[in-house]
């Protein structure tokens, strides 16, 4: 069994980005710049945004963090996005999800200039992705594709089962894995909460992507021996024995599943790190398209 270590794969991507940024600076050009908007003080969102900003620094990108109050009006958030759309020094914009109830996520996603849509959630980016045109790919599925590439996982002709059909993970993942790409060309089954006999589909999977947000849902008897298992789940589970009062759990019961697999991503230390790598690559692509 091989551990698909996100630290190793993301470090390789980031090293490349760092070198590309150094070359830009050496040529007298500015560095790519990512702007993040964080609404409220949700603990997990704070952690994710802080990590994105820190990773920008690591590869030499500029970054801006715009903080807005939890009770901010939708119009004020849309104005903040417009200001970043208009700022020629900003290449990529992300608004950390989820957003408070008074704000329409769809309106926010559509307010971002598609040329700066580094999260790849704008309908224009999604449409291009579906048609196989160059586009910003949502960072988590993009990161998973980068991981498959880094570890040279053979995907051609394999049966991939994706659990979850969200716009940010499951659906784009299913599109990428079924696309005619070097690390695509799978036959893909996409499962969701209405799938009958989910375990029967999972046990047929050569590649199983779990993105449902249910801690340790995938058990050993749901996994085909020798499968590649990609665990996207990140759930904070209360644990009084943990320093922070919680532990991060994936969607896969790692201890019992890992020995059955050919390769598996750990949580933490797997897909989460690759998501940031995907975001940074999108930011460089946005910069290159704009300069
Ligand atoms: P989401 O929007 O809640 O979508 C969950 C999907 O799973 C839905 O399609 C849902 O089906 C399906 N589902 C839920 N329970 C199910 C069940 N019992 N059986 C089969 N399908 C089920 O979640 P998301 O945003 O895609 O995120 C999924 C997980 O990935 C979460 O733990 C999230 O924190 C994590 N995540 C991690 C990263 C990372 O960087 N590692 C990035 C993003 C998200 P329906 O459509 O029928 O409701």
C-alpha cells in the first residue's frame, strides 16, 4: 500500500511555482497576486484562508485578505468583489465558503470576474470545463488530478466511483476523471444520497473518491482489494482528548481501509494540501492570461 502523501506532491508543485515566480521577478515583473475575502469568524474558514495566504507567501505570490463582518450586507460583499475585479494588481479572487444566510452564494460566485475566478466556481469556468476548454478548475478536483499525476497513477480505462455531486468537489471531479486527459479516461459512476446500494458501486471501483462529508463513512467492506482511494472529507469531530477539542476526520475509515488498497490519501495531509496547490496554479494561470 502506498500513501499518497499530499505534503510530498504539493511541495513539488509549490517548488515549481516558486521558481516560476522567481523568474518573473528576475525579469522585472510583478508577482501573481491572490485576494481572499473572509466573511465572519468561522474557525475552519479562518484556518483555510490563513493557510492559503501563508502558501502564497511561500511561493512568492502577493496576497490580500479582506475581512468582513458576519452580518455584512450582500450588497457590501458584492461591492468588495467589484473593487477587486477592478484592481489591476489582483489576479485571482476567492470568497471563502460557506457564507452567512443573508448572502446568496450563487450571486457572489457570479460577481467574480471570470478572468480572476481562481476557485473555478463561476458558471463560465464550469461551462468551459464541461466542454474540455482551458479553464480554471475548482481547486480540490484540480489538486486531486495533480496528485494522480505526481504519483503517476494509471487511470485510463479504470472504473472511478465518486461519492458526492457538489459543484465544488464531486461533480467537477467526475468530469475530470471522465475527460480525455492523461490522468482521466476513466469510466465514471457518480453517487449521492439517493444512490441505492452505494456499497455495491463502491466495491466495483478501481478508483474511489469519497467526497460526502461523513466522517469514516467508507469502511473496508466497501472497498475493492487493490483500489486507489482518494479521501476528500474534512470534518471536525469533537474529541476531549485532543488539544484543540476536535480531530480532523476524513470520509474513509483509514485504519481498516488502507491495508486493502494499492494507494490511499491520508487525512489530514492528503487532498487538503493539494487543494492549495491547485489554487496557486490557478492564480499563476490567471496572472499569465492577464499580463
Ligand atoms: P456537500 O456540498 O455537502 O456535498 C456532499 C455530497 O455528498 C452531496 O452530493 C450529497 O448527496 C452526498 N452525500 C451526503 N451523504 C451521503 C451518503 N450518505 N451517501 C451518499 N452520498 C452522500 O459537500 P462538499 O462541499 O462536496 O464537501 C464534501 C467533503 O469534502 C466535506 O467533508 C468537506 O469538508 C470536504 N472538502 C474538503 C476539501 C479539501 O480541500 N480536502 C475541499 C472541499 C471540501 P446529495 O447531493 O444527494 O445531497
